[in-house]
C-alpha cells in the first residue's frame, strides 16, 4: 500500500514538473507589478531590474553586467501593431529571435532569477487563425492570449534554456 502511494505521488510530480526549455506563463502578477513600479537607480550595483527592447538586445554586450550585483529580473519587450500584416510581425519576431543570443551576457549577473519575455498581444497570431484583435468576446481574447504565449514558447523556449540554463523564463502578453 505504501509503495503505491509513493509511486502515485512520484508520477504526479513528474507530470506537473515543467519540461526543460519551457517558458512559463502567466507571469506572476506580483513580479510584473514590482518591475513596472520600481524606481530605477542610476547606480548599477543596486539595480534589481532592467527593461530592454527585444530589438536592442545587443545593447547588453556593452553594459558592465558584472556591476549589476543585485539584478534579479530582466524584461525583454517586443511588439508590433496587432493589426499588422503577418510578414511585419514575423520580421519583429525574427529580429528578437536573432538577438536572443545577447542574453547570454546576463550570465555575469549572479543574482539573476527571471527573464520575462513581454510580447505584444497578437504578435504570434496569424491572419489564418481567424481571431479578431478588437473582439469584445472574452473567450476570443482569452484564446488569442493563450495561443500567443504558446507560440512564443514553441519559438523561443528551447533557445532560452540553452542561452540561460537554470533561469526561470516567463512569457507575458503586453495587454489589451
């Protein structure tokens, strides 16, 4: 009897355990609120957060990241007009994907715990999906939000695990 219980708990644990290379979502609300309400100091040694545009990740190579002694989280923001054509959205996604390699510079930050990929709503949604951006239907918006984050995970999840192993990566939709 005891072996069955232990085995059942072990199976349940393995099912719930996130797989390697998975981006977690939704991002905890407290983390997002803390980051966006944070007063950013000019002294890098006490800064806890950095917000950077996905198209400008090469900027990290020039930062003295070893001086960011208390850096806990980095938000990478990238978006495009939700009504933009698919090719324009893909251009932004490809640019960010190419620039993800620059996140490896964050390995110098010993206290880094999180990277949040803050993507524009509908950035990974395509015309063929048949979802309307301005829909007032809650279920349509919820489906689009979920699909957007799932596609971000498919596209960036494994890469992020290779670039920053051991760092928790969250995905967050920009908002409606």
